[in-house]
């Protein structure tokens, strides 16, 4: 069973959906992700676009994100995410849980006028969704000015350095997993400052209003060293 690593909900156990429909992000990957994003998480708007049980998005909530949206098309995953959001009621912030296909949810959330500072993409590793979704996020209104898209993928699954309006600004390998960070070109300079903050934090270069989960339903929105550096963490 996974747990919240840090923040207001530290140590809280998270229910999993079970079965093979979801693949929870491991603790080492989550730790690396939030070490890098530490300067931008407090007060941010965070979209976990393949949320599963909500572990990544709820970790952001625990660490101070103001708004978290959890999207997954699996009913079992959505129920687990709702239960986990309720368990983090004291963490504050707002959590919304949507049962919907991610591509549809990106369009619907954008149509509602919602924007996010961080978008986390973790589709099935063997899927062909990475490039289309990255392109969609770069072109659409969902990604806020200066926002970052993080794609988690298998280390043998290469992603392009540029795709549409997005440019990869950083790669971080953790065992067999890779985190690729993308920003619009106009926001690339902002990541430099965030990355410097992350270095200082870890010493290396590297609504649920009040915790209640709101279900968006099927009919609505649904369910940082820079310059292309790559880093590797031993498995």
C-alpha cells in the first residue's frame, strides 16, 4: 500500500484500485518529482491526468497545492481516489475527481476556463497517448502561463525534445522510469529559477474543499536543470 511521503498528510495510507487497470507511481519516482517541483507546488493548481488512486495529485495537495484535479476513466480508480481525498481532509485545498477519458477531460476542463500550473501525464507505458496529449496541452488553454507538463515514461520510450508549442527542459531518470519536463518556450526561463530552488532544497542538481472529493461525472470535465540536461539516478 502506498503512502503520502511529506506534508500535511505525511504517512497517510492510500487505498489502491487493485487489478491491472492502473499502475501507481512508486515512492522513489514521486520523491524525485516533488524534489524538483518543490518551489512551485505551494499554492499551485495541479492536474493528475491519469490519476489512478490519486497518489501523485494528493501528494501535491499534502505539500500545499491549492487545487488538485484527478482524472481517470476507471470507476474503481475514481472510487479509490475519492476515498483517499476524503482521508486527506485536513490537508486543506480543493480536490475534484473526474471519471473521464483524459483527452476528453483536457478539452472539457479548458472549456470550463480552468488552468493548471502543473500537469502530470502518466499513461500506460505502452500507449500512443504521450505525443498527442503533449501537443494538445501545448496548444490549448489548460496549461497556465509559465506552467509545466511532466510526463512519466519507461526509459526505453523516448519522447521528442520539442512537440508543438512545448519544449523539453529537463529529464530525470529514476531506475527504469524517466520524468520529462516540458514548458512552452516563453516559460522556459521561469524553470531556471525553479530548478535553482530545487537544487538548494535537496543539495543536488538535479474541490475537495477541506478534503471532500467532488465528482465531475461523465458529462462534464470529466472524470529543472535546463537546456535539455539529462540526469540519472541509480536503480
